[in-house]
C-alpha cells in the first residue's frame, strides 16, 4: 500500500497490527519523514531546472 492508504488505515484503526504499537508508529513516522524529504528534494530539484 502507499503512504496515503497507510495513513487512512492508521487513522481509522484498520491496520492489521495495533495502530498504537511501537513498530506501527515507528513505521508511520519514518514513512512520513521519507515523504516529506522526497517532497523537499523535488522542490529543490525543480529550482535547478
């Protein structure tokens, strides 16, 4: 699933694992960090072109 689907399931509490378990929350924060960095780098890349 992509991050948007993950966020939806996370908020709805419909993940296969407990949404508030350490591993699930860790996955969420790492995925959000990666998506944020990706967006930031794409913006920077767009300035170079």
